[in-house]
C-alpha cells in the first residue's frame, strides 16, 4: 500500500501528486494507491496492509528538496500535514501500531519543504516519485 498524505493546498499536496504520478506507472497488482486528507485516515489503511509506504511533505531543517526515508521509530512529532485536532502522522502511525500494525513494515518517504508556505516546485513530484519507487523495489525484493 502506498498512501499520499496531504491536501490540495500548496506544498501539502505533494503526497497526493506522487500517488497520482504512480497511477501512471506499472505497479504490482497488490500495491494499492490511496490519498489521505488527514493523517488519522491512515490508521485504518495501515491495519489493512502488510506493508506500507507513506508519502508526505515535511517541515525539516533543509535543504529544500531533501528526501527523508523514515521508519515508525523515527517520525518527527511536528509534521507538515497535521490534521484536525492536532492529530499528525506520528499519532496516526502510533494508533495503528497500538492496534496491531507491525512498525517494521512502514516506510515514510518525505520531501523537506522547510516551511509551510514553500513555493511549489513541480520537480519535487518527480524526485519523490523516484524515491518511492526505489523504496517499493527494495521491499518487493525482500518477498520470497
């Protein structure tokens, strides 16, 4: 499962744009693609998945455009796509783990936009899509 977390606004749409780009690629039939408007929507998707890649924009320390590949154990608490009532990506992942999702089966591939009002760069989608495909390939090679 690959889920893009975000909204239709500015750099926060990055996760959705990557999922849209992946819909144009040949992927194994068992790989579902999803848009999540709120990180909390992710919890139920994780519980239905054996392995998940989550795509998101990230407020990091830069430089702008840096790709981060994170596991469940090193998600920052302050995420760019924090949803309603302050529920962020790390909270949604924590809930899924508490309910039985295996944390080692999660990869978060995020692009650092440094600030919430970052100027949108269309190249981000191509760069992040390639990073997600590379991560997916690594995981598929582990399957016997």
